[in-house]
């Protein structure tokens, strides 16, 4: 039996993002770099077209063993060398010609990011869509406004949900603004620019130790995790036994109290999202890189970047599930307000405005 | 004698940013909110034009005492109440009408940010300009490429400096993309939208507990600190006694070794920049805010935001000083390369490309 | 009017700890080092007894200006040089003989820490004492157990409060176990050991770049902040309008809703405590220091250490105030349980056991 | 082929610690809790001795599938339920009687920690031993003192290595002082105390939401990572091409520059150690837990705790390898000092003192 994975993956690996940053996904991205490099060099007349196609033909992750690549990573401090070695065993052609490990690993990081952003942004927007539907449906449903956890004037549940929707949208948009560029600089970053045919931008310079790409991405992932966490926190508070204004469809019991109806999806979203800030800090701290290749800071990026995607993606997926089929108890909300006829006109108008702005 | 300030301010408060986030600057921003609110309400016919102007007339920080406002902050957990109280003592008019503390404090935060971003971005671009001049001047100056702190193929000092320039520009641009909106939601965020005449955006909804604005700003400041730190780290490494390729103009001695020529500006830049990631983490963690006003998370934002601006701004100012008049020893660089005629053509071409892209 | 301090100090500077890490406190600690050094050197026959006493006589912070020292800090990147200069202007004697800036600043840091730990630990134990009294008083008061914010079996409020008490005690004890040693190594840490007569330990070696002292202290402060935050979080949740089981004596209104009874002390405690983890991360990251004196990492310690003390101390002081006079609504607790006769025997027995263990 | 693991494990999973926090290790620890619980209940007459032994007999991780347990974790938000379910399928006896999920998971966390601390502390002490041998051997070897990365008075390499040794020892000792207690509180923490026969302490109260244990452990792991990072940073700096005073035995080339002699072990140690501070921050932030079981904060602990052990353990293992067989170029050190006869007596005496203090 496979015993290497974590017993916690059920909580921390939810939805479609984790697969995009798995060992296999990284390996495929490393191979995609090598294929794109060979083809670009063929176009430039540096290697032959036949060689390039021969290389590209073996750039399929299914042919290689992640564990072997990983073991090889220990030899030079990153997995690119082991990938090149495996390719060279598979094909007799000039693999990785003129490139450096960091070209492969950095480009792979950006490819992995690009691919992981698709389901991540989709889950953020998907959660926003459900929140927006709740906002529309409960445009006028009065709910107690709560400031500093104390009862305040009424608002509407629609406005609360509209706020979640706009924030989730904003986080997805902000992620969409992050630059993702391939890397191709050679040993010390002086390689003549060559266009790689990958779904990534070109940068004006090799960015081996210029890590703003990574920093921007880290910050934007942290913001996304925060927006997910805010909605999830509200759901857990609204679901409190003393409040009982929402109930998770998914909600499950516990080992000792099977009758309980715990908002497991929102709780899991929080459990994932709360890990983001520390990982962002690690990635920002790692921006201070020495000369043409950092001795340690670069090596400290791969795991937090992978984990930040996994956790932010899982948080978004959990939130989407939590919102999907969330049982809203409008009667209870009304009762908790305690007024007979709360004035919800301004809140409702804001809901309209918010939904129009999407 | 004034004994309250830190003995370390000489290191941590450099350049023009710290003044933009000082107690006085925050107080003025809080007052600017109250003035803008009164005028907007006058335009909407909610208060009289005379009252609005009477209010605006006393919204000058010089009239009030930061220490008194600060002491008052303890009473309700934020300084807005004390500001309102001070204003009401100064003018008999409907101050802060319909607004909530968080409207004032959040708007003030955004105003302070807007104002602090001007010198910050200017110092980032200013440092980039000097780096770009170094890049141009040393377009062809060969320098040892150093990967993992080991000698590798040569590059040029121009390319190194061009990388610093582009990163600093990028950080300034990214900071320019962050949304900064005023806040006006009233007690629970349902206030009918009213346009405040401040140099800030309007947001579709009050964002009392929707903190993506703050998170985006935090992330972008963290990136800026990282780009400054990278250049400063390189300078300290190039200035090593064993390398001696650059020397800071400012460089000073120590209490025990007055003859030393320490790169104090670059070191101070690092000392400031290295504090950024932890503060970013605090601000991202604070995004998980409850309901309509958070009980604690909001209150944990003001200091890290202020400090993050102070430190990132000081780091940028120190770096600008470090670069300004940096003594570059091209002969020594050449000698350290160890080749008679290193080929620097590709590096030089990349410098041209980089400088054109600015 | 003094305009330099923060408008937020009312929230962030509570109780007696902040004064122990103020600019004046640091300055006095720097001076205490110089006095202790001179006297130790007099004992060792290195300087004359008269000179030592002449130096010690002017080592009084009231004689100097923090702002001037701070400005001087910019020259060599730390304040020790400015202190030495000021002393040399005040007395004609061999000040700072053989020592290095870092000897002064590190020793001052440990002195400041030692002095700040007194009120901090006192406030932690003081808060624990009040919690213990609540535990005793409410040993049998049934309260709804709440897991994942959902109602579960009953417990007693006494057991809840006993848990707070034990954690606060434990945090204070853990802080008491941290080593605090003076520093005296000279320019590169090779100075012959000389016993300084300060209330600090001797370490086997100069620890200029061996920062476990600082790291241990940082971790322990982070734990203290966390234990304060836990109790404060519970109080804010118990004070919710839907729960109303406790009410802060201090509780105040807001600018827009003066009738509200917000648990301002607990909220402020949270606002302070939530800033600790990021600062701890900064201090731990700064442990990676180069050779005999770090170029940046050392310089990044002083502010986070000062702030971590200020915020942890303020959090503890706020919590102590929150607990002091906390109004406990035992009837409401009982009613919220919803059983006629909940069995609280096991919880009550645990309270006894916990209180005995103090 | 197994494709789920990371391609970076070669770097991030070094030495013997990672196996102690693997999925299998966690599963075994969860099972150890259930076995110990059943036996304790047998001793107390709550379950029969036969049942207890029947339960204990199936508490072997090899009988179960980590992936299945992990998938089950998604149902209630933690893996304990799935473990109980698997056990109940294996044996007809009162498994997990009276306990709650958190009892199992928290006790497992402490068991895993206890077991991981053995090789971790051993590698810290082991690295310290090698450093101490270097210190002894190079007690008198002069080396340039370097402050702020600038040449200063000479010291000896022995003193540098002695500093590493003492710090590593101290970190191991500090880890040894952390309390590790089992958890047994039942649904809301009111269970009558029952002694579990595990190699863990008893705590005076169930500590479901009293997380100082976890916080202390996190801080101490962060300190350990920092002490490893300091030594590794020095090694990378001493190995610089311009300094060449040490060379790693392991050192390897790169994909583009096979001739290079990169200090891969020290670099990998840094790559691991630099990730620690952010994870510590996450664990400290998670200390603020609600009521009797936290909704999210608890769930955010398991991964950072596991990763913090993995990375700190790998860092220590890498450093031990780096130090083991480190080639020290005493001639070069002497030459870099530049004096004919540097006075190293004081440094050498400090080495003696340091080694005696071990």
C-alpha cells in the first residue's frame, strides 16, 4: 500500500488545483521546457529539426518516474539535471542545449502556475457566482448587522453575500494581472533571447535572481486565500448554534457527536487559507537572491509556491462547495434582527449596484 | 528632551516616506476624511454648505495633538472617535454625520497610502534611474558571473545593474496598479453611496471587512522591499574585502574599526527590507474579518501597514543613496574575471534591450 | 505639539511593558552597558577606577537626547557610536574601550528584554490570577461546550477560565526559561571574557552572530501573545449579542452606535496579539547571520524585537483589564445549555485539579 | 509509476526526520493512541482486557492504507474518524470509546513530534560534534574576521566552528525542553483524566484549544532551523570563489557547468532552513482557537507542523553532511588574513572554553 502521502490530504488537497502542482505536473512542465527549447533552437538553426522533434517526442511525463527525478534532485540541488539525464537516456540528441537548470525550473514554475491558475480562478469565480445568486435571492432578506461581533443596525443577507462575490472576483482578477514569463538565460543569464513557444510571456531580461514575478504571484495568492477565508469565517459564525442563520448542505458529524451538523467545508477552507500568509512571507523573503543564482533562497521557493497553490486552490474549492447548496434560514435571520419592519432599502440598492458591477 | 522615539530611527526612517505615515500624517488624513464627508453631504443637501465649510476650516492637523488623539483611541479601540470629539469641540456643526469610525480610519489609511506611494515610487524609480545609468556606463564592463556564489562565465556589470533597474521599475509599476478607494458605509456598510472628493477611487461596495485593497497593497509593498533587498544584497557582496568591485560613497567606519569602509546604506536598506515579509503576512492574515466589522483583525492592520510603508520607503531611500555615487572598480572586475578577453557581446546586447524596455 | 507619535498608541501601547522598550529605555540600557564595561575594566586593571566612576556617573539617559542618538545611528548603522560620542563629550575617560558597537547594542537588547519581561510576566500571571478566581467562582457553572462553533456537551465556565489561567501561567514560565546573556566580544568576538556586573547571564562565547538567544525569546513572546489571544477570542465570542454570557466592565460604544457595549479590551488584546507571529518570523529569519557581524540581518532585529515586546505586553495588559471585572452571566450560561440538570461533576473536578497545579 | 510525490523531495527530504512525520508515521501514531486508550480503559475497568488487546493487535499501520484514511479525512475534517472506521472494520470491540477526534490527532501529533525529535536532535548534536572537531583541529588556524562582510581583525577558524557547535547544541537542548503531552479530553474536554501509557507527559488539563505546546515546539524548531542556517550561510560564504577557504566534500557541478564545485549540501540546508520562519508564524497564529474546538485554526496546524519537522530535519541532515569531510584550506585562510603573525591567542582560549562548556 502507498504510505508516503499525508493522512491530511483529504482536507488539504481539494478540487482541481492540487493536480496542477503535483510531482507529475512539475515533471511535465520541466519536460515542456526542454521540448520548447529544442524547437526554438531548431527554428534558430541551432539544433536540427529532427533532433528537436526527437526530443519533443520523449517529453512526456508518463515515461519517467517522479521518485527517480526527485532523488536526482539531491545531486545538484534541483531536479533539472535528473530530467536532462533521463531525457538523454531516452534520446540521442542535444537536450537542454545551452540552458541552465534554473531556466528549466523557473519556466516550469511559471507553467505550473499558469495551469494552476485556471482552475483556481475558475473556483474563485464559481464561488463568486454562487454568492452572487445568494445575493440576488436574498437582496431584501434582513439580517442583523454585526460589528465587533455585537448587534448593530440591520443589513441584508444579500449585501453580505454580494460582498463575498465581489471580493472573490477581485482576487481572481488580481491573480490574472500577475506576469508569468518563461526563463531562458543560460548559465549566467546572458543567453541571446530566444522565443519559447509556451503559453507564457517573454521578459525583457532573464530573471534568474530578479524575483518580482514570484513575489507578485505570492502576494496575489495570499490575497485570494484571504478573500476565501473571509467568506468562510462568516459562514462558520452564521452557522453557530446561537445564530443558526445558515447551514452547510455538506455538514457532517464528528467521531464523538454524530448528530452535530458541522460546517466542514467552510472549516476546511479556513484550515487551508490560514496557512497562506506564512508561505507568502517565505516567498517574499526569498526575493533577496545573490548575484546570478542564489545559494539557498532560490531553493527555498519551490515548496512554498507549490503549497500556496495547493492550499489556496483547496480553500477556494471548499468554499465553493460550502456555498453550493448553503441552506439560508431567512426566517431565523429576520427573527434575529428583532425589528418588525427593518428598513433594508439602502442595502438592497447596494446589492443591485454590486451585482451590476460584476 | 523628547525621549519617546526610537534610538534606531536613523536606520529605520530614511527618506521621505516615513513623514507620510507619521502620526501627524494619519491625523491629517483622518481630518481630510471628515472635511470631504461634510462637503459631500453639503452637495447632497444633507448638511448646510456653511456647516461643511466650518467643519473643513478646522480640519487641520496643526490644531490638534496627536498624543491626545492617540490616548482617546484607547476608549473605542480606534482614533476616529477622539478626532470627532476634538472637531466637535472646535466647531458647532454636524461632524462625522452618519459615518462610522471605520469609514474615517479606512479612508485615512488609503489617503496615507496614496501620499506615501508618491515618494516611495519616486525613490524606486530614482534608484532604477541610477542603476540604469550604471548599466549604460558599464554596458561592456566584464564581471565574473557568480552562481551559487561560485565563479561562472563572465557577464557585464551593466547587465547586473540593468536587472536591478528593471526590477525596481517593475515594483514601482506594480504598486501603481493597486486600487486605493475611500470608505463610506456607515455603521454596518449600508450607507447610500456618496462621492467623496478625495484623490481616491470609489468602490462598488463599502469594504469594511472586504480587505483585498489592503492585501494587494501589502503584497506589492513586500515585492518592492524584495527588489530593493536584492540590489542591496548584491552591493554588499560586491563590496566584500575579497571582491572589492564596488565601494559605497557613503561608506563609514565602526566604533572599533574607524578605518573600515562599510557599505552602510546597502546594509541599512537590507535591515529595513528584511522586515517586510513578516509584516505582509500579518496584513494578509488580517484579511479574515468577521461580519460587518472585525473584532481584532481590523485593529491589527494599522501598525503593520504604517511600518511596512516606513521600512519599504526607508529601504528604497537607502538603496538610492547607496547607488548614488557608487564607486565601481571596473579594473578590479576585469581582473576578477581572469580572462584576457571575455566575450561580453550577448550581455551588452541584453543591456540595450533592457534599457530600451524602460 | 508633539506630532511624531502614532495616533494608534492608545491601542498598541497599553500597560507597563511599552515604557521598558521605549527610546529612553534603550538609551539607558546602552549607557548601562558602557558603565558596566568601564567598571569591569577597572576591576581588571584595564582602566582606572576613577575613570570608570567618571564614566558611570554620566551614564544617565536624562543627560542625552534620544533624537540625537537616533540621528547618529544613521552614520554607522546603529546607535552605539552616537552614544559613545555623546559620552566622550561628557567625560574625558576611555569610554567603550575595546568594545564594538554590537557589544553595546546586544547587551542593551538583553537588558531591555530582562526589564520588559518583569511587567510582561507579571501581567500574564496577573491575568491568570483573575482567570483562576473566575474558575474557582464558576467551578460548577454549566456552560455550553462549543466545538467547531457548534453546541456540544456542557462543560463549566470554570473549566474554560481555568484553561486560560494555566496557559497564561505556562507562557510566563516559558518566557522565564529564555537565556538572556550580555555580549562582550570586541571587534570580531575574540575579546578575553570579562564579567559584566549586570543582571544578565554570561555566555560561553560572544554570540554576535549566534542568535539563538534572540530566537528563543522571539518564540516565547509569540507563544505568550498566542495564549493571550486565545482567551481574548473566547471573550469576544462569549460577548456576542447572540450569546451574551460575558460582558466587559470596560466595554464602550462607537462613534455611530454609542449604546453598544463592545468588548474593547479583548478586541484590543487581539489587535495587538495578532501582530506577533509575523514579527517572530522576522526575528527567526534574521538568525542567518554572516561571519562575525551580519550585514543587514542584525540590523533587522531591533524594531521587531521592540514591537514584539510592546504588542505582547499591551495584549497582556488589555487582557488583564478585560478579565478584571468581567461580568459573567451565569443564568444566561445555564439557559444556553438548555438542559435542566447538566452533569458538571467531571468539569468541576478538572477545575480543582487545574487550580491545584498552579 | 508513482507520480504523486514532489520532484523536489531530494532536496527537501533529507536524513531521518522526514520518515518520522510521513503519512505512515502519522497513521501509526493515530493507531498508537487508540491502542493506548483501549489499554488505559481496560486498566480502569471501562472496557474488557480482551477487547483492549484485540484493539491493540490491529493497531498496526501496515494493515491500513494511508490514501484511504486521507480520503476519509475530508468527511469530518480530520483523519481520526477514518482511522476509527477502519479499526471498527478490523475488530469488534469498543474502539475510540469516549474519545474525540482531537484526542487522537493531538496525541498523534505529540507522538510524531517525540519520535521526530530523536533523529533531529541527534543530527543537530552530530553536526555540532563535527564542528567541535573542526574547532579543536583549527583552534589556532588564523582566519580573517569579517564584520559587515568587510575584513576586520583576525580570529581563528576554530572559534568560528566552535560557535556553530555551541549554537547547534543549544538548539537541540532547547528542543529537549519543550513539553509534549498526550491529549485525552473527550468531546468537550471534560473527560476524567486517564493515564495513557505512551512516552508523553500528562498535562493538568485537556489542551484542545490551549496550544502552548504546539507554539513552544514551533518556536524551538524555528530556532533550530536558524542555527543550521547560520552555519550553512558561513560555509557558502567561505566557499566563494574569491575566498576559497572551505570546500564541500560533496560539492557537485551543474547542468551547464559540470566543472563547478558547488556547496550543494550547505545550499540545500539553507533552502530548507529558510522556509521555517513562515511556518512558525502559521503555527503561532493558529494558537488563537475558539472555545472547546477551533473551527479552522486547529485544521491549519497539521501541515505546517509536519513540514517544519521535515524541513528542519532535512536542513540539519544536510548541514551534518556538509560539515562531514569539509575541506578546510588553512593555508588559504592564513594567506587571506594577510598578516605574517596574527595574534590568535585570545581566540584559541575561547575555543578551549567553548569546547569545555559542551
